[in-house]
C-alpha cells in the first residue's frame, strides 16, 4: 500500500528537499549571462522529460557566487511552476552543475532508501500530481503560478522502496526511450541547421513568407482546439491539451495549417518553432508568436533558415521596450529582418532538410505515445491493478 504524505511532511522527515531559484537582488544580471557559463535552467530548457544543458543560457562566476539557493545537482527532478506550470525533467547522473531560475523548482531525494529519485520524477509527472498543480495554478488572476508553499502542500504517494524501484525500472525503460528519441531529434536538427548555416543573409523575410494576422475571439471557439505548447516540437512529453473557451482570457491565433512561429519576446537566442501539421485538430497560439506561412518552400526549410544565429542577432538589434519580459519585436520588424533565401540551398539541401525534420517529428510523435503509455501505467501500478511483470511486457513491446 502506498503511503500518501504531504511534501511538507516529507521535508520535515528529512526525506525530501524542494527549492526554487533566487529572486530579487540575488538573481543574475543581464550582463552576467555568458557563453560557456554555469547553465541557468528555465522551463524552456525542459523538453520531453530531459534538460537541454547545451542549449541553456549560462551565467558567469560573479553571478554564481551571489546565488543563495536553487543550485541543482544530478538526480534532481525539476518542476516548472510559473507561466508554464507542470513541466518535469530528470537530471541524470553525470550532468553538469546548474542553477534553477525563479520559475523552476528542484525536488531532491535526501534519502534514497526511502524515496527513489527516479520514482520521484515519475510521480511528479503522474496525473495525481499534475491534477493538483492544475487546480493550484488557476487560483490566481495573474499568469499561471504555483508557489513554493503550495508545492509543499501537494500530496505524494510513497509506496515501499521495493515497489518504488520496481515501478522506476519498468517506467524508466519508457523514459530511456523518450530520452533517446529526444537526443536523436536534437542531433537531426543540428544537422538540418548546419545545411543552412552558410546561406547569405540577403533576403527580406517578407519576400519568402506571409504572416497570419487574424485573431480568434475566444467567445467564438468551440471545444475543438488544443494548446499549441503541447504539440510535438514544443513539449513532446505530454499529450495535447484541450482548450475550452472559458480557459482563454484573451485573443489567440488559430493555427490549422503548417506554419513557422517566431517569438517576439526576448529574442536573445533563436526562438523559432515549426508546426508541420495540426492534424484534424487546430491549435491555439498566444500573441507572443508571429505566425508565418512560407511562400514557395516548406516549413522545414523556413525553420532551418530562421533558426540561425544571424537571424536571431538581427531580431535582437530591433528589440524595443524595457528589460526582461517587456522586450519585444514588432511583427513588421520581424518581416523586414534579413534571412537566407531558400533558392540558395538548392534542391538537394532543401530535400535533405525536409527529410531530417520529418525524422525529428516522427521521433517526437513517438514520444507522445510513449509518454501516454507511461502515464497510464503509473496509477495502475501504484494501485495494484496492474502487476509489475505485466507492465514490463507492455513496456518491452514499445521499446
């Protein structure tokens, strides 16, 4: 039988530690972000249950010495708790030292004989915990947020350590496959980007893409849309979430055909995504994005051209507004930014980019199915409705 206890009780017993990143005066300053520094992990660096340490921004030693909390380590589980709430990632052994941003929390088992770190990560991604987070994040009129105090009130199922390890072994096989697919997709994307890296930046974006400017009134929506962030390519570790008109507080873009999205906010690094298809169910995107439709080329090729450092640097030079989250680029400024011309790639490289991105999307789509299986098995295992041996056979069939 599982022992259901609050996070606060587990902390008081010396079994668990939950801590977020530094706020206020101890936070890194903008000039302290440097290449090759200590990774500073945000929610955007957590994808498919893993942490992208290579893509994360780094902070210098001056900032690191000032940090007082949120210093993570291997075998921690990370939870995003502000803005994007509920993303979970595991920090495997051998990972580099890192620091949590104020929007992320590390969960650390202090006694592996009572709380297995892999099981803790799996439990955080379970429907039991995610349902509690969903209730908490909606308790404010501000952006979705779950405070540290609220996190400590979460109820966590803690079965005997033998059962924890058995569950971790079974579901860990699925997580390993998800992690392998994620590594493969990143390698494929790096290769696709390399094929477009030497293209001259001599073409204005408006000459190779159009922008979707139409907004959707929330009152006009039916229950036939999904959250863009849960589509493969944004966070392939979760199933697409249904969005109801009541849950939308402002206008959105309705994306029902292939598109490339560029974030208007804080374009310090390439913030470009490809939505190759939405299937039969349209997706909703926030006004953070400029939604682009390519002209005379594919979304994959347009993505490869825009996800290049020169394009990002050009966007950064056009930023207006105050520091932090208020910095943005206007849509017309995005359209007038120079980028590469698809014709300069030639037929061969364009076809290769399309093929590489197709393989990426296949891997990420498989992750959605694997994650759904994992999330369905967990409550059945914990309740005893499914035996570990039966779950092992199901996992083997998928991996």
